[in-house]
């Protein structure tokens, strides 16, 4: 079984008698992973975590990426995330499996299909140079079924640009703040909103920024409550976490205000 919804449907089938226990057992006995030799593809990731396994493209050949994606697609996985994949690798992968590719973010979605668009996540950047990391975060969150609002180039050097979007910020369930240089954007946003802020330091900056280390330390030392920090340039990690926060908030709202 590839996701929680399929398992629940199977169990309900057993409960109402439309599926025999023996047939259900046979489906559960399917291998939870497939050994491709160069990778062991985890088909039960979505059962445990709510989302299919994500393919990290850097360091893999196009043939390996395509092979993993094809194995997942054959088991019914859709909207398979592929991160850090170069343009030439994406061209070759697209010849083997259906692929939506976003060059700036080096981000692909294999076997793309319909997706939900729940809640509201804001992805904000200090500058345009932070856009590749921000797009990785935004595309990750969108692919996992979240609605994303992009606020790009709203850094603290021109604070009025950020303040003109207070409505978007204050109505978000989570904000991803992406910034290099001194990384001040996360602290400023953290002092304005009542939702979690995920800070993403980027490697953008001059020599003394030490490849994003200065922004990382600034964000770790933020005095704004409710800010967490992911690793340098880790847009994927921020987008994934933001999606989990957003959908947990939506689930809580559903329980508090059930549809009659």
C-alpha cells in the first residue's frame, strides 16, 4: 500500500465485507521497498510521514533519478519531488518519465498530477538573489498540497516593502523567511506575526558572510520568539516543515469547526 488513504479504504473494505481479510493481507504483504541495486526505494514513506520519498538529485546520474522515479510511479506515487537536479539531468529524466522542471530552483516534479491547495504559507526573501532557495521552498510546499504566497525582495534595507504586505503576513499559518547577508529578515518578520517563522539562511553575501554562516548565526541568535532555523540554502527543508505546520493548523481548525 502506498498511502494512508489507500490503507484506510482497504480496512474499511474489510470492515464492511467487500474485501476479504486474506485479500487485505496479500496487499499488505507487498514489499515496502524495492531494491534497484543503487537505491532502495521506500514505498511506505507516505504511510509513515504523509508524503512520498523525495529524490535528492545531486550526486545521482540522470539514469538513477529516472529509475527511482519510474519505480515510484509504477506503484502509483504522484507529484514526486526531485531536488537539486541540474538542467541537463532534467532533460534526460524527462525523456523517461513525465516531469515538470523549474530551472531556477533546480527542482522537478515527476508524474505531476492534481494537488490540493490548503491554508496559507508565505515565502519571503530579503533580495532577488535569494530567489532560487525561496523557490525550492515554495515549490516544495505547493507540491505537497499547500497554498503559497510569494513576497520576494522585501528585505530590511527597504523596510516599507515588507510593511506593505502586512495583510498577507498576518493571515499566514506559517512564514518562510529566506535571506543572506546579515539574515535580519527573519527577526523582523518574527516580531510582526503570530505564526511560526522558519528562517532560511542563504549563501548570498560578501566575503565576511562566510558562505551564509553569518546569516545562519544571526538567525540562530534571533530575539524574536517563534523562529526556527534550517540549514544554509535548505529551501526544501523549510518548505516541507512549513507544509506540515500549515496542514496541522488546518486539521485543528477542522476539528474545532466541523462541517455540519
